């Protein structure tokens, strides 16, 4: 599977910059400190000459919620500047937008990937999302962790072109940008929550850039296996994890440079393999079960996206997708953490299977972080496939030994020290009994679905229900 790898390179040992032009003066935005930008196009140079800058609010076009941030603005040849998260994320009681999207629970309109896709659909030359810790769910150090570097899948020549440049704008730099146009960023944040907000050009400010890009095509692989169904093989259940990690980075205090991804997501892959072993023992299920190890998840869910855009087995007759991405290693738990509440009837399956284990279901503790949109299952979900994700960092489990406090501590230790770092490696201190619980949970649900004729439905609250409904006649 070919991937496009791009890296914006610095001229003459200086950091690459974008330039804001106003009244004959220039204000530079330096890569890594004030802005993080890259390209997903297969190009070797990015030139932008005095492009107008348009503030699009949160950039949500949601007719089903009676919301349109764009109005009649033409984004072709322009930089679109977005606010992160949903229009109602920071809303207060009494505002018309409060609860319109999901309250504190992020919808897909709040995810940066949606914003770049909408910018592409509207022909924007470039797109930047204003970063703030609360709205993004992570700090600037995460948003700027790979300055200038990006990956993408090869696109057909006639497909929609992504923006030439895309990325994050530091909140302080965004404040300066709006000030150049005689505006207050804080005031515009508030106005963007109004029902009558419409995108507008920032007067007197333009964007310029002349950047060199190192571009190469690299080969990678998705790995799939199929357990063919005995009576309805054309109906498939997909079980998956991702095999890539974060590769080689700067040396840590012990001189280690490899970031092995033992938990994220070698444990998930181990779970997929174990499910394949167990389900292939004995009588074959009535429906087919497909096992997948995706590539390039850490580069933007690219492996799963490549499959979902050209599936080996039709998505219309894919019963469900089950994804394992980070399993907790702190022992047995009294509950299982649910990611993405309100999406499909699989949530009822999860509750029933958990009860059989003597466990309960606990919603994720930070739904505003949008974890539902940040793992490989989402490539299937956005095309209408019902999904379940188990992700150990979605909330502190109620551990048998130590309770919720111990579960929260495990997450804090892992995400604060080893997530995407060199210490995400196997440890003899791991207690994998909780991981086994979660794998057996999936086994129970998959076995039931694989030997039934039931098609889990998407719930009315799912953004993707209409997509699934359109293919109902094929099932």
C-alpha cells in the first residue's frame, strides 16, 4: 500500500515560516512555536502569495442541526481559520447553541480532521485550527510534536485535493492575527457561538509562504485474514488493531530511541490474534470474521482509511467492527469503559456481555476529547458501520485492587510518561488479567453476532445513521 510522506524543510537552517502581511509590514509565524503546518499533497513546493484569510468560526456545516458557519463565503484560494471543537463546547446556559451539538461530548464537527475535509470540499488553499488545550484535549506540545511532517494515502487524480497546507495555530499567534485585523479573538470566539454567525474575511491581512517539501512514496501493508462463514459468508464481522507505533525519536534519559508501542498497540494486535485463534477452533461461525492489522494509524488512521475506501468485503454487509487500541495493564476491573456513547445498538451488546462477566459499563470520562474519532474503527464508523472500541485510556477503570483511584492513576502514569514514548515497552510488572477480560468481552459479542442474523442498527443520535440507512436494502 503506497503512502505519501512529506516533510517541509527549513531554508538556511532557519525554521520554516508563514508570513502575515498587513499595511506593508510582515509578521512571521514560526514553525513549531507559533504554528504547526504540513502538507498531505504529493508536491515538492508550496507557494502562497497574499492569500486572503477567512475566519470560519468552528467551520461546522450541519443542516440536521440547523447550523451553517460558512454562509455564502468562497474559500477558493484562501486560508480558512477554524476554532477547535464544536460550536457549543464553550457555551453557557441560555445561549441558543448550548447542547446543539453534544455539549461537552465532541461530535465529528469538532474534530480537526472534519475541519480539514470541509476546507477541502470548499476549495480552501490552506487551513489552520486555533489551538487551545481544553478544546483540543491536549497541549501544544502534542499538536506540534511532528512539525512539518505528514503522511497521506495516494489519491486518484480526479479526487478532491486537500488544502496545500494544513495544521494548528497557537492561541497566542491567533490572538495576534485577529489583532492585526482590528479584532479580538476572545470576542470572536463568543460571536462564533451565535446562530447568525457567518464566515468573513479578516480585513487588511493576507498570508504568504514559499516552502520546500521533501516528498517520497513509501510502501506499507495492511494484513488481513478471513475466517469464512459456514452459511452466510458474504456477511462479515471485522476485528482489528494497528501494528504501527511511533518509530525512532530523540534519546531518552537512558539513551533509548525506539518507541516500541508495546501497549499502543501491540497488545491490541495480540488480542486480535488471540480472537482469531479462539474463533477458528471448533465449528465455523455462520458469518465470516475478518481480522485486520492496520498500518499508519499513528499517521492519521491511514491504513484503515485505505481499506474503508476500497474494502475487500462490502461495508454494506459488514455487520460490525470491533477495535482494540490500548488495553489497561493494571489488573481485573469491575467495569468496562465505553467510548462514543449514543452511536449504535452494539452498546446494548456491550452491557449484556459485561453483565455476564459481573461487570458494568462506565462512559468515558472526557467525551470532549473526541476519542471516538481518534482510532481506526472510525474509518468504518464514518461510513455507517456499527463499531465498538476498547481503549484503555478512555477512563479510569474501577479496578478490583484499588478501585477508580487506581484506574485513574494507571492512566495518569501511562499517558504522562509512556504514551508514544520509549517506555511503552513490555514490563514484567504488567497485570494482563484486565486485558484478558476485555478480549473475552469482545469474544462473547462477536460469537453471538457471528451466529445470528441480527444487524445492529445505528442510533438516531449517531451522525452516521443516514449513511447506514441508505444501504438497508442490501442486508
